C-alpha cells in the first residue's frame, strides 16, 4: 500500500496493477480516533475535515476506522462502532417472493418488477471510447494519468448509480414486508462460460448486482427484526403450478417464458409463477 522514497519519507504506492483501492485500518486506542464538528482525528495524522454521511448512534463506541482511496482519487472513511441494541424478532405476516431476473434484477410475487436500468450496458460505448484513449497514451505520462482518472470516474459513476438503485429497492421492500424469500442461487456458476456454449451471462450477472442487493436486503430486514429466507436452489419454483401444484418439466428449458397448466388450465408467466412459489415456500419454512 505504501512505499518509501530514497530520503525515507513515505508515499502512496500508485501501482494500479496490484490493487485498484489503497486503504489502511487503525484501532481506536484510548480516544485516538474521535469525531467532533465535522472533523475526524486519526492517529499520527491529526484532524481531517469530514463530510459525515449520517451521525453515529448515541452511546456508541468507535472500535476501528478504515480509510480508503478510490481509483479516481477520492478518500472515504468507514467507521465501525459498537453499541447496545435489542432487536426483537417479529412474527412474519406479510411475505414476498423474489425470483432472480437476469436483466431486470428480480420479479416479485406481489410487487412490480424491479426493471433494473442496466447502468453498465448503457455506458459501454463511453467506457470503450475512454479505454481506447487511455491505451494510446504514453506510459507514465501526465496525459495518461489524467485519462486513467477519467476512466476511473466513469466506473465509479456506474457503481454509484447501481448502489443507489439497489439501496432504494431494498429499503422499499424491507419496510413493506416481514419476510422475503429468495432462491439460494450461485451467480458465480451462472457467470461462467460453459464449453457447450449454453451459458454466457457474465456481463449481465455482473451488471445487476444481485448479491449486493440480497446483502442489503438481509441487513435492512434484520434491523427491523425481520428475515430474509433463502430457498434451496433445487426447489422447482419455475416448474410448479402455484394454483394446483402440477410440476411441468418442460419449463426446464429457459426459452419457455409462458405456459398453461394441463391440470387446472391456469396460464402462467414463468418468472411471476416462480416468485409466487418462492413466497409460499418461504411461508412454509417460516412456520
């Protein structure tokens, strides 16, 4: 993270090949880390101006802080605090099922679909143009460093848009429902390119941020005594009719987006039907 000059002074290691984010953590020992009047005191550095995202909890104790620098040159500080908080679990009454959607993030059993805006896809042309300009710049030149920062800011903008969208969706659902069911799927396996060419979802999986979304959903629910229920990935949510329970094996083919149950004649949208089945399975597991 850091290296020393010939005169012994310390400087940031700017070798971007090893890491895109430089950071360091320190413990709070006998008040060595304090926050006062939009300033934070750090060991060996002193007081630094701070734009506080939200105030610390009352009667909380600062344990550790982590200072990090993004590739675009911005500095952030993450503060870990300890405080007493008794959250009583609630008996769930309102359930929701979410079925993972490759391009839309999720399809909900009792809500509108997420309709994820695909921030990465929309910015692909600008990113490609900026990357080409960066590759033509002379190495270790001032113009190359300027262009590197432009590319980093583009990536940062996409990441910020994605996080903002996911935070708002997770907060909306966590406030309205007592328990939310999702499938325990492996996106890492889905993102891999198969030898037979069946799967090639790497960019789509990376763009929608499903794992980040479910992590946000889990802790936002936990703060309110609610729960996120993970359904086994082998549960036939897409194959079962949510009305009569008939299992249609033909829906194993992902190209089948709609189907009619031959037993009760109910017509199903594949993803909406799966979301309802996930909701009911979460209800059963909760009971």
